C-alpha cells in the first residue's frame, strides 16, 4: 500500500499532506527513505501549541523554528501559530514572526493566549520584519490580549489584502497609522480591540470636559485621502474623528461595533465618503457621541442597527437609503443588564425615508418617546415584501391608511400587549399576504408565566369584514409557542381557520407534553381541530416546540 502511494504524483502527495496537521505531516518522514524530505515541501503549516507538545529538550518555539528552517517549499501558502500561551513564547514572539518572514508566506495567523494566572503587562513587540519590503504576504491575522504593537515608522506590506486584528493593542495613534499606511492595496480590515468604553463613564467625562476619549485609539486620518482598494472594514472600540470627508471609494461593507464618533459631522463625513457602500452594521451603546445619527447613503442595500440605548430622550435616527433592500433594527430603546432586557429611556424620533426598494425588514424592540409613534416606522415600510415585527411599547400605534401591497410574508411576536390589534390591522392592510407566522418569545416552558392579553380594538369588530388576504391569498399559517390555555389565542386561531379560504397548512407548535395537563391540552387542541375550516384542503398540524 505504501509503495502504491509513493507512486502517486509528487504534487498530489503534497496536496494530501496539506490536509493533515503539521505534526502528522512531519511524522511521515519515518515511513521510508523516500519520504524523509516530502513533508518539507508542504506549503500549508499549522503549529498548535495544544497539539505540538513541548519536550524536555525543546520548547514550542524551538520546535517551530527548527521546522520552518527545514521547510523547502518555495512559498508558504499559510502559516498558523495558534493556541500559544504567554508562558511558552513571551520572549520569542518577534523571533517566531521573524522566522516566518524569512521565507515567502501568503497567509500568517498568530494567536497568543493568556495563562490562567497571568497578571503581567502587555508584551510590546516591534517586529522589524514588517518594515522591510514584503511582497508575498496577502493575509495577516493577529489575535492576542497580550500584544502591544509598536510601529514607529511605516511598515511595508505591499501585497497585503486582508488584515484582521483581534484584541491587540497599539502603542499609540501613530502605530495605527504607520501600519495601515504601509498596506497600499488593503481590501479587508477588521479591528476588534480588547476593551470597550463605558458609555456612562464617557458621558460623565463629557460633562466634566475630561480626557476620557484619550483611552480610545483614533482611526487614522489617512482614510481622509483617497483609498481605492479597501472593500471591507470592520471596527470595534475605536474613536472615529473625521473633520472632513473620507475617500473610501471601493468600500462595500462597513461594520461599526461599539465605536465612538467625535461628533455628528464625523458620522456624516464617514458615510458620505463611501460612494458604493452596500452593507452597513451599526452596533451602539448610546447616543452620547452623535445625538442624531444620520445614515444617508444612496447605494446602501443592507442595514443593521443594534442599539442598547441608555441615554437621554434627545435625538434619534434618520435613515435615507433609496436602494435599501434589507433592514434589521434591534433593541433601540432598550437597556441591557446582565443579559436581560429592561426598558430604557426613549429616542425622540426614528425616521426612515425613501425606502421604496425594501424586500425584507425586521423591527425588534423599538421604543419611541410617547409622542413618536411606531406608525411612522410602519408607514415607511409600505413597499416591503417580508416583514417581522416585535414592538416593545405597551401600546402599539397601528398603521392607518397604509396598505402593504407587496407584503407576502408577515411574522409577528405575540408577547406584547395589544399584539392582536396590530395583527388585525396588518391583515386588513396586506391584501396579498401568503404566509403568516405568529411567535411568542416571552415564555419559558420550564418556568413560565402566562401573559393573558384581552383581544381589543379591531378584534371586537370581527367578523364584519374579512380581510382580502384571508379570502384569496393566505396559504401558510404557523404559530410557534401557541399557548393553548389562553382563550384569546384560541379565538385568533379559530378566526383564521374559519376565514382563510386558500389555506393549505396550519401548524401549531406547543410546549412539550406534561402529564398533569395532558388531558386538558388534548381537549383544547381537539376543539381547535373541530373548527369548520374555510379551506377544504387545509392540513392541520400540532407539534411540540422542543422538536
């Protein structure tokens, strides 16, 4: 068998070995005389400290260096140095990077971990190899809560296209600038810093005119000049100060995670300087930096806003994106405390303008000031095709005089008061609705409290006028976490079954079987099953939510 493998083309053997761990690859050298040097030509190398155990005579760093110096592949396609603990390599980090750069390598990944009882300072590294010209490195990933990058002069990574920095720290703003300025064809940049700023501490610093913001690394002003290569940019925990418009002419994807802007003008100068931006994610912790967050991007197609708001009621959002197709808004007006959502103070406004191309929208947990209605949001979504709603106020302002002519799929959360009122209005105003999904995310079957909401408003007028969508279009009805004990939920279910003439399938997901309530549950479900359905072809299904 071994002779048969040895007869394979050398390139195929190397390709097979590339799929194995480096430790297993080096072990093939003992198979036979002809295999002694084959492993040296494998272009993909991964050293995992958790897998390459150090010996009494050789440390992990020595094992890595010896193997790399023996490697004869003309170009390393990838080199991974991962799961390295501080105690194993704190004195050898620059040495490892230097050895890696001693030969051409296209992708370098370095991951340094903290020892369990580590309480020391950051490891400052000044890798001089970055300053000499490197024409092969295309992807660089550094991940460590220990590294402090110090670049006193511009690096020279002329071929670098993707840069990912996770949890690393920079010595100063100049180091950030010297790194990024030395990557002339960079296409993708991800920077996630270790520490996130405390929004409450920031507002106090702002009131006291203190230098709190100095703890944040500034994003370099180099991007205020033209950049024609960067397509993906993801930033976390960084100060963005743009006194003039940036020039990110090729940027298509921008993710801003817990960043802080100098002011509203910086927000505008960043977004206005991305003429072909298609995908924007904004994850904020309040509006202390920009009271009114304006997103005016004509090319934008996908927008996600997550805002765990804890501030005053001033300001809000203004969105003007005529090309927008996918909108996801979550948590605006919530405070998060130990993983729980609590009611926060409210924004004054949340305006969505010119959203005529919307295909899908998810609006989850949006709270407005009492004089700002959710109806304003719904009115701007009139052209949407797929809509998911989970509003948070105790009283929901339903759309009046608004028709969702293109809406074919609606998902509505039933965990809030007056949800049935919103459902009634949406059914009336969605003449082409084909798919209706109701879901209750508030109840935990292991320790749950049943929230009973009286069917109010529109449901009191039923069945005076059956909605057009029930008469001609609705084919799928699904209710997740259907609470069979509640009479009001039974009434809604009955109404839809009695009036949906083209319904093909109705599925009800209930809690797992409970011996104590099994008989009562069966009686209630049998009552639902006995309803005379408007559609003769409707298939009624009951399933457990645990499936």
